[in-house]
């Protein structure tokens, strides 16, 4: 399960990377609830957080 979450987050971050401002440091921390979340839910949360903190 850990590797599944890791792969999903890696794919989501690769897709969202162009929208992150240059020089921004981003740390993604997967909590236990991420194991039961589907891809769309994880994507929505990551995008929402990036828009708030690191968007270009």
C-alpha cells in the first residue's frame, strides 16, 4: 500500500510541477488516510495545497 500511495503521489506531483513557482520547496507528507484515498481525491488535495502555497 505504501508503494501504491508513493507512485500515485509521484504521478500527481509530476503533473503539477509546471504550476509550482521556480525556487519553491515542496514537501509532500502522506498521512495514513492516504492509503484509503483514491487517485482523484489525492490529486485534488495536492493541487489544492499547491495552489495555496506554491503556485506560480
